[in-house]
C-alpha cells in the first residue's frame, strides 16, 4: 500500500480515509472528508472532471 502521508487539498489535515477524491484538470485531489470534497467541488466546479461514484 501507500504509506505516504496525504493531506486534504482543502483544509490541509491528514487524510485518514481514502475515497474522498476528485479528478480535476489540475490532477487528482484528495480530501479528509465528504464536507471538504463538497466545498472544493463547489468552488472549483469548472475544474472538476469527474467525481468517483460511491457505492456505499
Ligand atoms: Zn479537509
């Protein structure tokens, strides 16, 4: 697996759980929680290419 510490692209906190991510024109963004992902998506709507579908 990957033991590199990831940080949230919105708030800068460590990403503990994988799965909150967005693919943007600027690359793959990771977030610490659903809230951060949602806010980023709202702020950068034009840059977001796709949001991986959650099958929970
Ligand atoms: Zn965050």
